[in-house]
């Protein structure tokens, strides 16, 4: 089915989390416009309230009074949100006292050792289930800056260390194997923190304080990817997706769609709170297979499920590799895509770190397990729309994690 029209995705999830966290850390009043109104961001908001920030809403603008965070009196529940759990671990490592953190049935299975290990080196103490999972308790206090090389490119781990570095004595340096999304670096600079960035190495010297600022959150490119792939894969389609964050550490999927032959262009580029923003125009055509691997992976890690859908509809063999991180997201997204596609009669090859898809493959109607993963649910809904089939999802409410109103927004484009 063709798609035609215009849509505006909800606020960027990564930037929304950081706006509430940084507003809570900053002295003064931070006003946040365009924040994503979703369950994940709600988890961050509640966590920052537990840590002592006053957060309210005036009309459509969130207002955060921050600057004096303290040990919470109750357990912080990060819900489904890895960003909340990991970044808050970094913040709480620098707060005198004990913070206890937990999450939902998905989050308690996701790796926390990757933040525990370096934060312990900085001087925080942890008590965690099996040493590396939620629930966990952090005994925070005086930290010292360290130099740390990340084993995987992870914006969440990098951000946890930089946030801990704000309250540490001395310089904290984080080196990444490949550049991951850099919203933390951009927003820290927006809040007046000095950072030294050289290729994949980021340093800041603590103690450093944040000054309250206004944040206008741009639309989420990860949400824009769903209508973008629908349009790209259906000849005769055209969609204009307005107000999308065009940060190059997030726009990998646009490069992939271009490589697959889709006319993709960006108009009206501007800047908001240190982030480039623009309008994305995508037209439909005959997609060609491609290889997605290496340094490109972190810039499209959350878009791989919907790029698998694009690959199913493209001509030829698409190979996705170097994406083992997908196995530790909200669910194992490689396994979830392979399994969902098999329920629709589509065979793809599962690799330890990716997939091989020989397209075009036309799926039949059927029922798909989402594993309550928002991006799996939305990817299969787009596959259904693009192929004119019925796909029955076992959980549709999970899309609220990142894209409340997704089904209605897509309906309007038909
Ligand atoms: C995020 C970073 C990414 C991404 C996640 C959000 C962030 O995870 O998958 O959805 O806001 O920093 P990793 O940093 O673990 O790769």
C-alpha cells in the first residue's frame, strides 16, 4: 500500500531523557519543549524527582528546578528504559548515599556490568544481582576521574561515565571503539560544561556544574525511520517527515536507504539546543539490497529491525553484521525479527551478530510475537502496511515506549 503525505514524529527519546536529567543537575530553571511523552521518559522524570528535582508542566512546557540532588528515600524504577538505568547509575555514583535501582522484566535481564565496572574504578560501590544485573544498589560519594576505553560503542555507558565525571575530582576520559550517539556531549556543552573531544575520545574535568538552559527537543529519527522505510519500499509513495533530529550519529538509516536506491533528501536544516534538525523527504522506488556493517552500526542500531523490513522488500541479498548489541536491547532483536518473519512464511538466515536476507520476499498474513518490544511491534506493522497483509501483534501498547500515537499517525498516511 502506498503512503502519501506529511507527518511529524514525537520528540527524540535520547534527547528527552537527557533534558530532564541535565535540567535536574543544573542550577536554576530548565524549560523543556517538545519532550517525548512516553513511558520511558516518564521513568526518567520520576527518577529525577526521587533524587530531589522539582518537575512540573506549564502548558506544553516542562519546567525543571534542579541543582541539589540527594540520596533518594525510595527505590528508583527505571521501567523498560536502559538509558534511565545506565545514565542514572552515573549520576548516583556521584551522590553521597545509597541509591537502589530496578526495572521491568526486560530491563532486569540487560547488562549493567558495563557501567558497574568503570564506575567502581571511579570510586563508587555497587551491590548487584549476580554482580551485573538490576536490581542493584549504588553507594555513591567522592569519585576520581579515570581514563577508560569502552569495549563496545555505547552512548549509554559513555554518558554514565561522563555524568559521573561531572562530580569527580580530575579528568574523566572515555574512548570509544566507534563513535556512538553524542547527545550527551552536545547537551553538556549546551548547559555550559567544557569538554575536549578528539575523534573518539571525550574528556571533561570535574567538579563541573551545569547552568540551566532551554531545550527544544527535535523529532526522533528512530521514529521517523518507520514511515521513511514504508515510503522508500513502496513505489509511487512520498512522505515529508518534519522536524527530525539530523545528528549524524543517528542518521545512518538515511544513508542506507539512499544506498538502496531510495530518493531521500533533507530540507530546511536548522539548529536546536546544539542539535541539527531538518525535514526529511522520502520517495518510493525499487530498493536494492545492501550490506550494513562496521562503523556504521552504532548510527543505526535502533533502526535495524525496520531496515530488516526494507531488506525483505529489496532486490538481492542484504547482509547485516557487527550488530551483536541487538541481542541485549529491550529484547534479542535479531531473534525476534527472525522468529516474527518465520511466522509470516519468510525465511532469513540468523547470524550471531546479524542477519542475511534474500529479497524480495513476500510475507503472508499471520500472528507475530513482539516480546513487548516497541521497535519490533512497529517494524511488523510497517511490513503489514507495505505488503497489504494482516499482521496480528500480541502487544500493541508497547509502542508507547517511544512512539505514542504511532498507529493513528501511520493510518493518516494511507
Ligand atoms: C541510547 C543509546 C543506544 C540506543 C538506545 C538509546 C541513548 O544504546 O540503542 O535506544 O539514549 O544513549 P547503547 O548506548 O547501549 O548502544
